[in-house]
C-alpha cells in the first residue's frame, strides 16, 4: 500500500505570495544589489516553482516597480507625518529633509530600488503616481516656505537644490561613503540637520 502524500509546507501563507516575493527581492538587493533580482531567484528563495511569480509579476521589471512603489509610498507617509508635526512651514521643510535621510538609512534596499535605473525607466502608472506624490509634497512645502518669492520656476529650482542635498547625503550614507571622512562620528540625523541648516541659511531664507 503506497504511503499517503504529505502536503508540502511553504514559507508563506495562502494569499501572501506577492508579499513573500517582494521580501525576497529586498533581501537580494541588500545582499547583492538590484541587478541580482530575477523572478527565478526570488521563486527559489521563497520555495515555489519558477513559474509561480508570474501570477503576480509579468517580469523582473514589474517586481522591481512594485518594490520601488512600496518604498515611495512608505516615504510619502513618513514625510507627511513629519511635516504635520511641525509648528511652521520652514520647520516642516527641515523635518521632511531629515526624514528623507533617515528613511534611506533605515530602508536601504527600498532606497536603492526607488532610485535605480529600472525604476526611473519604468512606465508603471502606480510607481509614477507614488513618485509624483513625493515630489509634489516637496515642491508644495518649498512653495509655502518661499511666500513672496519669484514664483513657480524659482520654486522648482529650490526644490532641485533641496532634493539634491538630502538625496546626496542619503546616498552617501547608504553606500558607506562617509565612514572615513571627518563626518563619520556624527549620526545620520546630525548630518541631515547640519546640511539642512546650511541650506536654510543660503537658499531658503524668506524673501
């Protein structure tokens, strides 16, 4: 008499395969970079057939778009909360900058995929909407901080400057580029505040 079949246990619960695949992709990014992410490899990590990921993602680009969208939506939530907790718009702008840097340090895999070439080239509408929401929050906050200044064109120029400062610092921290510099003993929060203080004294003074 043949032995009864034992149902194979999987690492995820029914309905959670998409979540498990995204988590596996994040682990791969942390370990080897975004270029290491493939549908076959995340399927292997999760313990499903190499065809299973196609139930949720058409291809590798769709998986990375989902990772980037998730990161951007989480970042937007944290930026919005940070801004709401401040008493005035300049403080809100500063809080958004600090929050951006701290988010990158706390979620390096999301941050790398959010700013990867794949994410930039994606035409996924949900990813584009999430990216636009973050950029709109930044530009609106800057516009409010510069009441009476030169108008929309100037606001976009200042937005580029502010974004460059916080994104550049975040990238330096995530990639470990400050470890041997004079700033190495300062925390990410201290560094963000230092950079934003400099920016505020220079570009973001009220007109």
